[in-house]
């Protein structure tokens, strides 16, 4: 997220400096035919699949809807200077999505939920350890 924010900031600064029209599009997790596995659903480890924030809703967008949005914004001058989150109207939790994915692919992993606060704590701890003298 931090890297994306910096990239957007750099793009905006360049657009202002060169007097370019800029429309920022922020796609969610892009899925489509033969691409149902999303990095946002966690990580498989052996017989388990760790879900980070199992109850959170996934910000999904189908590849065709995402492409349509990009084309629309490229052709419509009203989009200049605006920012759009490209997310479809799917309302599905990380837990449910992974369950459906595992059933559809005959996956044999057990879902193991990790609360988002716990994941955040682990990242902070790793950061402290990494930067410790």
C-alpha cells in the first residue's frame, strides 16, 4: 500500500510538472477465467491455508469490468484529475471466497484464520527485529 501511494504521488507530481491529464485507477483483486487464486486470500502452508483477516470483504473486480473501466476513463475527459477505486459489487468475505475456491479446485487445505490485528503485530515485530542493532 505504501509503495502504491508513493507511485501515485510521483505520477501526480509528474503530471502537474508536464501539464498532463491524469486519471488514477486503483483496481481491486482482479479475477477472471482461469485466474481465481488471489494473493489477497492468504498463504498456503502444507495442509493449511492461512487467511489474513478472514472476515474482511475482498475488493474484487472481474478482468473484463476492469478493462472496461480503463477504456472508459481513457476516452472520457470527465475522468481527468479524478481517482477511481475499480471494484465490482461483489460482497464476499475472504473466508467464503477461499472456501469456494478450495471446493472448486478440490483443494485439501484447512482454512486457518488469522485476525488482521495479529498479522499487523507480526509485521511490526519483524520490523523491530530487522532494524535492531
